[in-house]
C-alpha cells in the first residue's frame, strides 16, 4: 500500500470520528418534564410510606380469634351423643306409652329441642293415667304459636335441677335441666329420666303422646 493511499484512509477515519462526536455533542438530549416526573415521584414516596407503615400494622393487627362452635351436633340433639342410643320405650301398667326412658349419671344435661317457654318446673303432670314430677317446655318457635290449633309440649319427667333457676325463655339447644338421681316412678322401672313429646288440642282440650316426634330425635 502506497503512502498516498494510507493518508486517504486515515483522513476518512478521522472524518467518521468527527461526525460521530458531532452527533453526540449537538443532538438534543431527552429531558423529563415535571409532568412526567410527578407520577414517578408520587409512586416512590407512596412506596416509602407503605414500607414504613406496613410492618407496624402487621404487629398491631391481632390474629383472628378462634370461635367455639356452640351448636349441638349430637345425633339426637337433646342429649350428648354417648347417651343417644340408651333410651327405651316405657309403658305403664295399662299398656300406654309414657315416653323414652333413660338411666343416666346424675347431673347429665338435657337440651331443649326447640325454642320454648318453661310452663312448669318440678311440678306434677298427668300422662296416660299416671302422675309424675316433670319439667315442661312449650314450643314457641313459630311466631304465631299462640294462635295455632295445637301446641307441642316437651316434657322431661324426673326429679331434675335447673342450671339457671329463674330462666323461663329458652333457645334451641340451651341446657334445659340437669338430670337427678331418683327414679321417675319405681313402677316404671329404674329410669331417672323419661322424655316425652305431647300435643295439646286447644279446641277439645285433649292430649296425646307424639311418638313420631320422639323417633325423629331418637332414630
């Protein structure tokens, strides 16, 4: 390569370098306007605030409390599960059904099968030609219960105690009575609890034992 050609190549390279430098120096630079800066600034400040506040919120926020399930879930609802299958149909000397009899530990809880109002507590009731001491609950679960042609009565025969002495209104599943130790009536056997559902007809004043309702709870 001749000296003249070398000089031409060097001159060409110098020209290219000058053009590139000129472009870098003289081309207008992109500027960020205040309008473009504002959103970025807001996001940055907001993120800083969140990063500072979030840990303290996490510390102060209490863990959700575990709620205890209070609704009864035993198969017969009226008694705790261990006693549900221990009932036996009890008949008097005339062959009439008195109710479903149990021999349970003293203090066993009897729960209300429906919303109701206590009609009598530790009083004597007549069932199928027999008189027994009992606690009686009137079904008031329907708004118009007082205008119904029939009334349903839940009866816990026996010498029982109340968990709350002055309580008259009961919700479904409340403790109704605590079972006593003495038999309901020795003539009926050694049962210290006999459960009975009775239906009262307002027009005729007649009672009858609702065995179907007993079977509905104690299947």
